[in-house]
C-alpha cells in the first residue's frame, strides 16, 4: 500500500485544469509480469484544460477517449477538447440517465460507498462489455477512460481491468485511493476559478471530491460474495475468455 502511494508522482500528470489523471503502468501482477506504461490512462473531466494542458496531453499520443458519463453531464461539460486533436471519442455510460435516483432508492442517498458501487451493477451491463472490447484492441491504445471526477465510475471500471490483468487486490485498492492525493489541488482550482458550490464548505467539497478508504474493499468483497469475484461477474454478463486474453496481451509485459 505504501509503495503504491509513493509511486503517485510517477504516474500522475498534474495538469492545470484536469485532475486525477494517472497512468496505471508499472503495477505488478500475481504471475510476475507488469503493466505497460503509457497504454491506459484514467482521469476526470477535461473540459477545463488550459492551452498548456492541451500541449502536454498531445504528447501522450492518446488514440481513444472512453467516456463513462451520463448525457446530462455531457450536456453540461461537453465531450472535452481531445476530439479536436484527433482522439476517437466513444461513450459507454455506466450509470444511465436517472440512474442516480435509482441508486438513492436502492442503497440510500448516503454518498459514495462500496454498496453504491455494487448498485451500478444493477443497470444494463452492456457498457462493461463495450469498454472491455475497446481495451482489448491494441489499435485503440493509448486510451483514456474517464467520468466527471475520475474516481467512482472510473475507479470500479479500472478495478475490473486490473483484476483481469491479475493485479493483487491490495494494489487495486491502493490505486483507487491515489485519487485522494489530488483532491486538495482540485478544490483549490475550483475555489479560485468558480467559487465553492452553494451551501458547501471547503471541507465538505474536499470530502465529496475524494473517495472513502473502505469503498473499494467493500465493492470487491461484494463481488466475491454475490458473484464469486470480478472475473466471474464479467463472465456472467458475457465477457469472453478471448477478450480477457486480448486485454492481457495488450496491457501486460511478456
């Protein structure tokens, strides 16, 4: 856990107007391999990127942008500037329109939690299949996968990918928690440029922007309890062994 937190600076890109942008490269697998650098990036929204940010992100050579957001978020934020530099845009919304209200009824309006993440699985599973098919193709890489904050939908999506790759559970949890390393910088940016949201203190925004320490553990334990684990869940919704093998082939070292 400590090793992964110390590795934050190597995998995080501190853009001026885009936060929680990280490379998952370098993580070890149970069979002794490692994840390739510069193939899979995870992030939050990009619509506030500066000119300097756009120059920096162009250097990463991203070919595909996978957007996990709802349509109302896209209406508010736009698709972001990457399409303007030739990145292919694909959308696979993990939560459908109106889904937040469904989750509130299912697990309560208690904020982010592992139980809420498990509730994402009650929706149409086709987005999981769709984004994994893209990740399985080397021609689509390097790729960027994101939602608005790059922590919840992006977090469990990345947890599925890391599970497929054979990354140990403690590393999956540590990667998820790295989100909290970029929270105060993001809150500083929002407060300086837009002001705090109405009726929300700075500390409340800090809490909302981060992730709970136990949420990924609860999510992974729930997958084991209800489905036998992440791989077994993905198999149950129709993800094939060929897709698993292709993802390993594109993202792992030999």
